[in-house]
């Protein structure tokens, strides 16, 4: 199970990232390179549709550390729209 963090500046977790993308709230999406395609496929598709830049991060643990969450995460987003 992924950690979910929501604040005014960022979201963490695939479901939260998808919601924010669909609401046109993100300016950048971060995806862990070691995350399974089944986890991040929808995020990548939706980011492409929304025209949001995707930045790859080495591992799910690195992504979690970058966004200050305790549980490895497959995707995160930076709000800005």
C-alpha cells in the first residue's frame, strides 16, 4: 500500500496524482523508475494527455525521501496550476 500525502504544493501516491492531473492542478509529475508499469501506466497516460512534464526518479524509496513520506511511492506530483 502506498503512502498518500496531499497538501497545497504536492501530492504523493498514484491515486492522488491521477486526481490532481484530472483537475489540472499539477505542473510536474515524478515517477519511480522501479515502479511496475501496472502502477504508473495510468499516471503516464494522463500526464501525456494533460501536457504535464514527467521526471523519472531512480527508485520508489528515493521518491518517498524526496517528498518526505515514510512509505516507498510510485508517483508524486508538484502542484502549480
